[in-house]
C-alpha cells in the first residue's frame, strides 16, 4: 500500500517538476483565471444567471470562430489569422451574448439561454467548416492555447484581475441589489447600474479567459466552484472564499493530473474540481452527523 | 432636502383597471402612520409608491432621500446564501469602527428579540425570525423613513406586541418616520400613532 502511495507521490512530483519547467505560463494563466472567475460565477448565481455564464464563453468562441471564417479579413500575409481580429470576434460574441441575455425575462431565461448556447455551438460548427484555417487553428482555441501561451497573451490575461478587483469593491452593492432589489431601490441604490457593472465585469473577464483558456475551461471555472460553494458556506463571505479556494486548488493540481493522465489541461482542472467538491461534501456530511 | 413626508393627491395605477387614490397626507419626523384595510385595497401599492418602487399616475410625493423597505416576502433573498450579519451589514450605516458596527448589529438583533443569531444563515431561521432580522436591518439603516409591509405577519402574537413597543421606542428616540401596513393593529394599540383605513379601491384618511 505504502509502495503504491509512494509511486503516486513520485509521479505527482515528477509531473510537477516537468510542468514547472515547461508550462509556467500555462499555470499562471489558470491560476489568474481561478482568482477571478469563481467570484463572478457566484455573483451570477445570486442573480439567477448561472446559465448565462455557460452561454457567454460559447458566444465569445462563436465570435472568434466566425471571424476565422472570413479569410480575406482574418488572414495576414503569412496566412495566420489576425490576433486583433480574433480578439474583436471574442469581444463582439461576448457583447452579443450579454445583450441577448439581458432581453430575457426571468421565467424564460432557461429556455432562452439554452437556445443561445445551441445557436452559438451551431455557428461555431458552421464557421469551423468554412474557415480556411480549418480545425488545426480552431481546436487549440476551443481547448485553450494554455500550453503554448505567449508572454504577451499572459500579459493580456492578467488584466482579468481588474474585474476581480472591481468585484471586491462592488461586492456590497451587487449583493444588496441581487438579494433585496426592492429594498436596495428604496434605499436609493440603482439596481440598473449594478446590473450593468456586473455584466461589464463578467463580459470582460469571460472574453479574456475564453481567448486564452478556451470556452470549456472558462465555463468550468465559472460554474463548478460557484455551484459547489453556494451551498457549502454559512454565508456569502464563506461561499466566496471557498469557491476561490476550490478553483485555485483545481488550477494548481489540474495541470499535474492532465500530464499524468495524458488528458487535455482543461479536463484535468475540471476533474480535480469535481473530485475536490465530492470529497469535501462527503466530509462535511460526515462531520455534520 | 425635505424633513417630512408630504403626499398630495396621489394616484397610483399598478395595473390596467386598478386605481388607488387620490390620497393626501403629511407625516412629520417621529410620526408613525398605521395603514389598514382589506386585501386588495391598495396598501402595498401605496407603500411601493412611497418607496419609489411603483410609478405614480398623478399627484406628488415629497420625501427625504432613501427609505428602509421591509416586505412581507422579499423578492430574491432565497437565492443568496446570506448570513444574518450580512443582511444587517448590507443595510447599516458604514460609520464607526468594525467593533462599533458589530455592537450596533448585536443591539439591533436584541431590539427585535433575536439575540445571538449573527452567525446563522438567514435561510435556516424560521419565517418569523427572518422577518425580525429584516426589521433589525431596517433599524440599522440611516434612512429617515421606514416602510413596513406586513413586516411582522409571521411573528407570533405575543412577540408582535413586544416588537411593536420596541419599534415605537426606537422611532421616537431617533425621530424617524414610519408607514406600517398591518392586519393586526391591536399589537400597536396603546402607542401614539396616526392611522389610515383603505377600503377596497377607495381611500379615506383619518386621524
């Protein structure tokens, strides 16, 4: 038993060393995103917009795929897609997703957002089949280009900390308008401004994360820690703390698991998040008894 | 900024064919108005108009900036895992040190007969206890006008009378105004306050 445990430990250490040497930017990117995305995901769940957080990375990616299907516009002299145009596609896709999501009334939001996800996936597939860059360019984008991350892209992603800091500053206002909108309005707090602020912060963070990590990992970091933590803590403060802790743990060990199990990095992060959530939940239940 | 609440020929139309008003009254600082009437008479509509939550059809409301609104059933609260201390913190004045604010919250909970519940999750409390927490939050706010819409409907009868006494003492001490909708006026009997009865769709004001 101890031999098997020792082998696993050795394997983990080797993977860590390998990753640390070769994939430091990738690690940095997932950790940066893990600092910000769960917090925004939790606030989205407070506003009953958890499905929107699944849809937004998809719409952002559909925008990216769509601009890659425009060969005359997106191809530079060397035949590579223009980074600026991919960025613009992600921005437009995110913005469109936010505008569409804002149109839904609460009772139709589930169907509406589900339709938006399906439409985004369909657009992505059509754009993929039309794109002159084919799947070779789109596949890494879909799963995130984390492993080949340039310093410039990491620098761009680091601005994801801005919406994270803004979320800290606006926490009280966001909570007040999300939990007691009538009381907030009566007290003179603008629920509309708070909704705009939140949508802006979420959109900016999702766009940057989708550009760097891809839509699957972005959606996972938004949803899994938030969905788990909102039932775990005794209060909002605890839920925010625990969702961030879970995401950081997943972002740290996810790349290690992906190397050991030879699976995509995003899948490794999601797997660690799910296992951590399940174990912690079981432990809590045991303690509660 | 006006000190009191002045309502002049107010008419509110919350839905097509439903009209509340016209109604006029004035409330000075420290005064409390008890609003009564059968279901559907427009008590909540009137209160929402006073809070600025419903557009006014005609007439005028002059009120001080900001009011503390306590509804019978809050709109979204269940989706947010709020702790009791967080509900209070959202509404409180952010003056003084952390320790002073903590003390004020503890005192507000004592005032609504709910001591030592700061660390509980709001959703784990009973309906009546949750209403008391919201009342404590309203007491902590800096708003000069309190609007309570059947805010003690889930509170037991004995506690309701005690709460009414505590609330009245607080309002007198702080010089704040309050408009209170209730179906249990007997809980507030013995306290000096004005009352208004709203029959279905027609409003009458009295002393």
